[in-house]
């Protein structure tokens, strides 16, 4: 009966319980049978004792598993609760940041961008994940004190008066008061309170100096300044990234902590497509979906970069007047400017270094503005010439290809009637080239833009003017070097020897407009003795403007930069480089330690490089950006 009851209720018991109970019942029966055949041996009692012990063990094991499952469930619930709390904190912080930015119509997304830039700087600085997260949220809420600033001041069109600026300067203190009540996250109030302090002590609200300013605030300060410059304001458009970079360089040791400013510069250098800025809606036609052109150049697309990879553009145009003229089709403007936009006013052209090379109407008619020379070839695809004005009214599909090689640009314009090839010899080799689409009395639509990743075949563009050269001066021990862009060329390399000196003449191009348009010195190793050659390791890159980069994990670098009385400011420094300067670089080597010393136009640089392991050789070479290096001599 006992056995039948156990079988009946087996489903309500765990396996580790009902199995030993069944054995407990069956064991004695089996023992009796055995004892029957082996008289005198009492196995029944022994079996009962063994099964009691077994039952005890099985029950203990089952209880342990139950406790483990309960603990696991408890931890899972705790993790879920922590995740919910973190999500709530994150959503609350983001909601507050959105509320802050919504108060100022010109700072949409500012807090989020500052938080992201701050976190990226912290990552590059080697901060822990927890520290990086704290810096992110401190950046997200750094401007929360603006909630207490009157809206009419925040949204004022134009620059603020002294009294209005004094009101703005109260927001760090207000932010600290708002966030200081969050005792478990003190970093939030620190970021809000001190992010307007300056490294030289001339900031606000406390006037702290150097490392007296909390680490979080020093990081947020440079990220905040970068986003302010790259965002639209009521009194200006976003500042071009190259000029922003230059302003950060100028602010090192004065406005910004040099360590974090340098990391911000590194982020800028990595951002070759200028994505780190306030983003407008991205559309195919470089910022516009369609162009409805009435008067000539009244509507224009933003610039489409023309590079050494072929860019293809498809578009459709249709005349918008009853009686179109030969002008009622799109026109391409070939130009350069710091913000990649066409400008019409003299003030904007001067401020953004605007240079227009030429205009090219899609039927092949060209106007040379500053280009050295233009040649056009037209190939007809039909023997009979169409009635162009009728075709303009119906609409025409155009396929455009644009490519640049050195100081020449080629534009190919094709429709179903003809193919037009235009070659333009540019005035300058170092300036950028952009293409903007405009027109007169025409509607432009169906735009598609595609850029090939591969470089165009060498010699694709026929040369129509002599190559621009800045290195016709005297040669020294090695050939002269013309560097048209960021490290596009380098001198021959020499093994570093103790007591070595390299002297040369440097002249920045007349198009050079930024601080780093100057010579650089590279210490490196490669199997073929070439910069960026096989198995390339760059130990340090020293720029003569004082900025240096640790380029390889196989070396540590200590840099000392001082400005002497000869330094007359960055504008004069750039002008001196355009006029031309004589430079000397001195090198000392003792085992794995290499010391580089140079002084130019009042900037003294000493770089101590220590290799972490032995290399077959260490080489030195000259490179740079938009400069010509001549009469290079090496003495030992």
C-alpha cells in the first residue's frame, strides 16, 4: 500500500526525493528475499540504515539546489532593478539635457554632443569605464544652470551686452546649486560648477588655475568650447573645423589644459569628414533635396569635394519658364572655401578665404575666374543637333564626373546628345576644390552622388599647363621636397647619430593659412628606410609649431615647449613662415634615448624619446604641410 501511494503522488515530489523513498520501500522487500535464500544473514536492517543515509544525502543535495536557485533569482532581480535604476537615471539626465537645450534655439543637441566629445577625450586619456561614464553624464548636465537664466538673454539675436553676459555667467553657480543635492553623484555638480574655469586662472566663477580645476571640468571645458565653435549661432554660421582647430591650439596652456586640448586635436584630426558638429538634415544634393533656380546663383548647393577619386553625379533639370534661353540649365561653380560653401559678399569671401576657379555650364560653356587655363572638348553623339530649348522644357538627364590630380581638374558632362570634357589648370596646388550646383530658370531634381573609393588612374587628366613647383631653389645634400598637403611627401631619411644637425630653408605656400602649415620632423623605423614604408614605426612626430604626437607604443616621449621673447604671436609666426625661415634641428643619441632640439621664430622645442625596445636603426626625415623644404644639409 505504501508503495502504491508513493507511485500515485510521485508527480508532486522532486526526483531527488521520490527516488530514495521508492528505494526505501523496495529495499527491505528485496533484502527479505535475499535473506530467505541466504539464511542467517540479516541484510534487512543494514539496507534500511543505508537507505536512511542515502535519503538524507539526497534531501540535502535537493535543498542546496533550491537555495542556489533562490539566490540566482535574487541576484537576477537585483541586476534587473539596478538596470532599471540606471535606465531611469539615464533617461532623466537626457530629458533634463533636452529641456536645457530646448530653452536655447541655437543649441539643439549641444549637451549631448559635449557629453559625447568629453567621453571620447576621457577614453583617449586612459580613464576607467566608470570614470568615462561619469564624465559623460557630467557633460550631459553641465549647462543645467541655464534653466535659471532669462530666455530673452539666451535667445538674443546678436552679441550680449556686459550686463547680459553677467547674467549668463551665473549659470555655473546655479548648476552647482541644482545638482549638489545629488549626494551619490558629486561629479555632476563639479562639471556644472567649474566648466568655465580657464587653465590660466582667468575663468569663472572661482578663477581656479591649472590642476586646481577638477579633472572632469577641464575635459568638459575643451569639449564645450569645440561644440560652441562648430554650432550655428544667431550672429554667425558654424566655424570651419580648420579654424576651430587653430583656436584650440592657440588656447593650449591659456584657456585649456594642454593634455586634454591635445586629445581634442587628435579627435579633430581623425574626423576627416567633419562629422563632429551640429548636424543638419543630410540630403543627396550636399544639403538640399532639390534646387529651384530662378535668378543665376540665387540657389546653390553646398560644396561637393573633388578629389583624386572620381565623383559621379546624376541629376535631371527642366526649364521653369515658358520661353527658356541657353542659360536655362544648371551651372557648376568650381571653388574653395573653409566651409565648403559658395559666398557672394566680400566680407564672407575674405573671412572664409573663398576662391573661385571657374564656372562651367552643363552645355560646355565656361568662364575662367582665377584658374590658369581651361580647355573644353565637345563630342556629339548624334549627327543631327537637337532643338536645345525644346529639350530644356521637356527636361534632360545629366551625368557628371569630377576628378582632381595635382593642380588639374577634369569635369565630364554627358547627356543623350553629347559628352563635354573640361580640363581646368588650377592657380594653386595646395588648396581644396569643391563643386557647387546652381542654375538659372531651371528646376534640378533626382540627384544622386557617388564617390569611388579607388584612386583615379595616374595620368587620367591631360596636362594643359606647367606643373606648379615651389622647389626651384638650391639643393643641399638631398633633393628638395615640396609638400602639397598633410604629409603628402617626405625627404630622404638618415640614421640618427649622436651630434647630428639638419639645416634647411622652409617656406610655407602663399595659400598656407593655418598654424600647422609648416615643417615636421619624424623619428621612425621602417625596413625600407621610407616614411610609411614596410614595417613602419613612428616614434614621434614633432611639428615646428610646437605640437607633437606620440605615434607608436614602442616609445615614450617627453616634450618641452617654450615661447621666447622672439615669439610675436601666431599671426606673425605664420607670416614669417610664408616669407621663409632657416631652420636647424639638433639630435643627440645615447642608446635608446634620442633628444631633438629646435628653435624657430620664438618657439623652442625639446623632445626626449626613449625606445622601449631595440630596433635595427632609427631614422629621421622631414615632412610637413603646405611648405617647400630646400637646401637640406646634414652634418654629423
